[in-house]
């Protein structure tokens, strides 16, 4: 079994659905009042090279709800790749915490961290992929499936740039046999390497994928999805130029009307209202981006438990013997 969650591409359809099903089961349990102590006495180290809202809050909340603790290791707070190599940091933190999450600038950082750490490492986002978001996205789609449709029947349209969010969404949709379209300017479509991966996914799992700048490609969409046009990683063009390039791909009422009856709107957030999406859409009943944000917590709970599955369990006899040995030692030291 794989130790780390770096990209959804590392996992089969069955494994991804196990993560999703586990996440949904934990959500149902907690919503019913049962908080399973599955991370009891464990510590999550959260490495952030960037600021964050949903990733940080969802991981911290998930650990608390499951009986564990999360440590925030923000930008400049640890010597990640600065005075200490990434590999050495991974080895050190593996002796101090039980599981790691890293939101990094360069994808290679989280790869190197996973390779050097002996504890599980979860990719909280890199410039290449955003796998935890992808799990939350599919969970949200399952909860809002069109009447009479299964997941593999659904068409998902991502509008705009081929960001790491777009890539991870394309990966997971094609690995689950769904139908994926990136609708955006040709100059900002996903690259050839990603396209080759999508081809392999469709060959193995069915479904389809398409890159298009033709507005007709969105027809029949069950889910419309977009991201900001100018985010953490985009620096090659001025913001004004990016707005000009992507303006025609804005999600608005007219675009949504090209989708299937009851089509839903999704966004990884934060949204730039009036640019990537209009207020009329994001605040409408078809908007499920708020449920999607809440399902970041759903996904984090499932992923934390899933990648903690190899934790060594101790029998009651082992625990009792350890307690007795410690009590005896303390009695001797403190003359009890």
C-alpha cells in the first residue's frame, strides 16, 4: 500500500473510491454525533510555504474531531530547504510527528519530502497538483448527482486556465470513468504531458476528455467548475492581461444555461466575483461551492484515517505492561 498522497494518479479507481467512501462514512458518523477517535494521541505536522484558509482550517478541524492534534508550521517557521535540506527535514519531522501535510510552492518539494519521511505525507497543494481538493470535489458531486445518473455518466466542464486544480480534477474524473472538458483559450490548455496521462486513464477506465475553446463543448455539462484567473502561481502575465484573455470564459447565467437541466456550479475558492464567476451564479441555488468548501473537511478526515491505516496497534496486554513499567520507574525516581 502506498504511504503518501502526492497525486491522485498514484491510485487506482478502487483506491480512490475507498478514500471517498471512507470520507463519506466519517461525515455521516460525525453529523450523527459520533466522533470516532481514530487519530487519538497522534500529531499532524502542517507545512505551509503559502497562506491558506480551507486547507489549514480543514486539517486542524479534522485532527481535533478525530482525537488528534495539528501543528501549524507556517512560512519561515521551519528550515525547509533553507538551512536544512528537504530530505533532512523529512527525516527529523518523522521522529516528531505521526503524519505530515505540505502545501508547497514547487511540486518536487513534496515529492522529496515523501521520499525522505518515514511517516505518511499528504500533498496539500503544489504548483502541479491539488489532490485533496480533487477528493472533496468528487464527494460534492456524489452528494449532488443529477437524478438518474451515476458518477461515470456525468460531464464535468472546467472553464479557464489549466491550473493545478484543473489538472487534478481531470486526473480524478478520468480515473473514475467520467467525462471531462477543459473549456478555455488554447494557449492555456493543459500540457502534452498531462494529456498523455488523460489518454492512459481513459484507455484503462473509460470516460472521455476534451480540450476546447469552442463554447459548444460545454453543452450538456452536469457540473461547471472554475478557478481564479490570477492565483498563487501565475506571474508570467499582468493581471489585466489575464482578465482580458479569460473574460469570455467567465461562468455566468448564459454559460450555465448551456449545461444540462439542473447543472451545478463549483469553485475551489476563493473566487474573484465579477471575474471568474458572476454574483448571479455563485449566490444562486445552483451553486454548490459552499458545500464543496465544507467537503474539504470531509476529505481531510477520510485521507488522514486512510493514510494512517498502517499505524501499529498495541494490545491491552502491551499497554498494561508499559504502564506498570513506567509506574515502577517513577516510584523509584521519586521515592513514592
